[in-house]
């Protein structure tokens, strides 16, 4: 029986337009009413997940959010008060090096996530739209100097956005050619190249939360679609791929759903595979 469900957001829980299918909302309520933990496991900041928790009706009691591809676990109270209970940050010098190496051409869009803020350098129009649809707050960084980070909280991850997969691979190669021993590399949403500190991923931190909650690995499920979900699907007791997932994810998953993110795939899993009597 699944007691902890770790769920990616974009292209998994969320529809393509950033909304949530009513069937997902209903099923998640049934799952949590039975004592299950539904935990967003995302590359985003925990702060940007607050509207999602509210839409799901998960703002009535203490909840958890895994952010930054495993960089942090946030404990969120009903009044919005947040406590970081796990933190896996990145050395500032490494963040600056990744940022510099990733500037392979002039139209590269770069995100720098600190523990509580998102800064975006050279944001693209497509990225502005994407951020707006998902209600993600950010500050534009107008210069390529990262000295301002000396006054900020620790850096969690650095990612790059570009709509051309050839450019994304070029960024990945440029960074890993110099610091491969220090970073974990993933790709997501057909637009992002993501870098976390070595050893930090959604799977390891997901199991870290399970241990804190006293839940055995066999009772942990993880559902996702993209390459930054690979670690959680591989490490959870039950790995689940939505129908629109990358082939690499489907090959690793224990369950491959026939429903996509736009067809309430999360509800499909909860109602038909979680083992909870609903």
C-alpha cells in the first residue's frame, strides 16, 4: 500500500497550460484523507508551489514539498509558515563557474535558484510565458555579474533554458567538460538543462523524507515524465511513468500509465494502483 506519493508537477500533475485536472484534485483528496502523503517533488522553489497546494486543498494541515530537484525539503504549515528541514546547497564558486560555462551563445536564458528566490538572466519570451502560466515568482538579473549572490541565501541549483535541443546539449557539454565531478546533470520540460550538486536528486531526497516520516521504501511511489524524474522513479518502491513520459523514464518505471498529464494521470495511479481502498 502506498503511503507516500512523490509527484512531479510540470507535464505530470499539471495540464500543459499549468492548470490541474479536477479528477486529480478529487483523487489526491481521497488519498490524503486516508492518511497518505502527497508530496510535490519538483525542480522549482517551494514558494512557487504554494498556489498548487491551495488548489489541491492541501493547505489545511502540515504539508511537505521537495524542491530544487532534491535540493531542499520544506515543511509548510496551514498559515503559510515554512521551515526548511533538509537542505543540500551548492558552493557559490561552483554556481558561478556553471553560470559562466553555460553562456555558449547570446540567447541562453539562465536561472539561479537560491534557497528562497529565483533570479533569471536574459529571460526569453517563451520562458516569461511559462513562468506566468505556472505563477512562478522571479527577479530579472540584468547583468552577468553574480556578485550579488554573496548577500543571498545559499544557491540550490543553476539551470539553462533554450528551445533548441542542440543548444541544450552544447550547454551540458560545456559545463560537464570542466566540472562533471561536482555536478548532477538533468534535462526537463524539453527546454531546461539543470545542474545540482553531485549526489543531489529527487530520488535520494524523496527517500530522505520517507525516512523522516517513518515510511518504508516499498510504500513510496514516484510519478513523473522527464529526465529529472529518473532518479525518483528508479529509487522509489514503485516508479510510475505517465503516458507522455520520455522513453528513458518508461523503460525504468514499474508502471507505465496509459493516461497523460492532460488526462489526470495522477488520479489514474491513485485510484487504480496505490492499493488504498478509496
